[in-house]
C-alpha cells in the first residue's frame, strides 16, 4: 500500500469531521432529528403533512455552505473523473440504494456508528465493501 | 428556535464537508482505492465526526426529549435484514462509481459543479423510483435512519 501524501489532509479532514459530528449532535439534541441526508431528502420526495419544514430549513443551511465558505476561503476545485452516463447511473444507484438501505454515509456512517447501532455498522460495512470493490474494478481491472 | 437550529446544523454540516475535502469526489475515490495511491483522509473525517457525535448521542439517549421541545427521534433497534444489506451494497456501487454520496453531492451542486447537479438529479430520481416500487410492493414501510 502506498500513501498519497500529496492529497492526504489529516488535520483539515479531522477538523471537518468534528464539524460534521457537531452538526449531527446539534440536530439530535436541539430538534430531536437524526442527521441523515438520504433520509432527510427521501422524506421530501414523498412528503408527509407537518414533516417537511424542518427538512427544508436543514437543507437551506446545507446548500448555503458553499457561499458561506467563499466569504472566508477560496473553494477547492473538485476532481471529477466520471462522465455523464456514469454520473447518471451512479446517482440512480445511490438514490435507490440509500432509500432501500434506510441511510447513507451520514445517517449510518456518522450517526449510526456514533450511537453504536448494529444495523448501521452492517450497512456501513456493506457500502464501504462495494465502494472499495467498485473502485478496484474500475481503476485496476477494467482500466 | 427549531428552524434556527436546523439551519445551523445544515450549515455546519456543509462547512464540515467542504473543510474535510469530502465534496471532492477525487478525495473519496482516493480513499476507496486501496490498491492505488491511497488517501486515508476519509478515515480521519469519520474519526472526527464519530468522536464528537458520540457524546451528543449519549446525551440524547439519556434525555429523551429535545432541548427545544418534542421527542428525540432515534430509529428503533430493528434486526439487520436483507433490505438493509442489499440497499447498502447498491449504494456502495454508486458511491464507488462517482465518488459522490448524498451530502457532498448536494453541497457540490450548490457550489455550481455541473457534474454534481447531474448526479443529484439522478439520485432524486432513484429515490422517487424506490418510493414507487416499494409502495406498490406494500408492507415494508421504510424505517427512517
């Protein structure tokens, strides 16, 4: 195994992670809601009465983040390899899969592991596993 | 007050994603590529996030009610079932193909990245498709998590 020292950012990633954890703690303690992006979005795709507003205000904050960031620092240029067809297929799989599995990296990965949920541990192991396998397939077997 | 807390949580979460580098799919794929030049950053994001959030959830479990009123909605401890595993396996394939998961995709789309917007629209279509297929199949109501 070789470490990509040029891109490895231990301190900013740890600090960013701490913000993510603080946001999750804030939402559960202040409002009693679980910070899972796919769950919050999914509840808007099929909205129920009286259950949409908190989702919308949370998402408004989330979507305001790049503009808030730009007030203080220059945005980093994302590195995107996937073309249009791959992005479409990947989006469909992520949308369907996170709804079927009741969560994504935030709901299962961050919140689920934080509250030591066996279900979330199983889910995280599953999506990490196919994530590793898919990248290996795409970058090392098919490329 | 609830609306302010929710907006703040979303903003803080989004800033955390940007600071950690997770809105860059190259960084996510760099973590998932164990056989290539490996970028361990994502593990540090998880460590930072879980290291802070675990205290919040421990407190939430003891309190039962939210600071601003209302119940704390923690998912019930249901068994690990086929649906959870299959859904997560499928999610991982999509994640590995593009390097986007739902949160970073939304933030990158809001930052004006066209690829992220395309991914997000497809993701919403996938969610809608799931809603239609499971409602017609009936029975298994999704447990929000």
